[in-house]
C-alpha cells in the first residue's frame, strides 16, 4: 500500500522537476532519509502526539536552502498528509526511475576468487547485450562456491555453483548407467 502511494508522489515529482535535475534532488532526499533513520526521528515521525507541521518544521525546514521549491512543497504536502515516513520508498522509486531513464544499472559479482577486470568487463558486456542496458558490476567480498552475478533492478541473476554442477553431473551419469 505504501509503495503505491510513494509511486504517486514520485510520479508527481517527475512531472514537476526536469529529468536532468532529478539526481540532485534525489541526493537531498537521501539526506532527509538518513536523518529519518535516526531512532529519535523515527519515533517523532510515527508519533501521533506530534502535529504534522511540527514534524515538518523539525525535519524538513533545515533543508529549505538545499531543496528545489517544488520538492520542498511536495515534502510539505507529504507532511500534511502524514506521509513523511514514505521518503525511503520515494527514494527507491526515484533511484530506479533515474537508472531506467539513463538505461544504466548496477549489479554485483560474487566468486570463489577475485575475478580479473577483463572478465568483469566481459560479463558487463554480455549482460548489457542481453538486457539492452549499460551495466556496471562490482565485486563483493562475499565468497561463493562458483559464480553469482546479480542485477537486482533488472531482475537478472546468474548463479553457477560447483557443487550443484557436480551433483547434476553425478545424477546424469547414474541415469545413463
């Protein structure tokens, strides 16, 4: 339910603010999200004892000089409606929309050992050809028994496990005998 409401706010913001200005406004929203992640701020936002205008004054007004007036007004409306807790969902939606508009996505690579940059570039190229998007992969420190590549925003996941391949090979050999 909250995601549907956040999508409406994101759509309104996209209609109000030009595409090239959206990343800068997303940065401001991320700062607000960081401040909302503080336990005291979370309690303040969720408290029915604190009026909406007071929440707005404490949380959003300090950002007034950094924020585009249209975004400031949207945050004011969200505060009036008691929806400041939707800022993280709004950020996630706007982040995805910016990536979609630029057709650039990020993903992760997990392997049993560190892959050379050429192999990572080759994976990026192959996934880019498959999806039609520009993909940037980064290696995580996680170790896996094989190779795992994931681009969450596109719903792409490639997982090759040595143990699974071994089990399938043994199963195939047993069925062949």
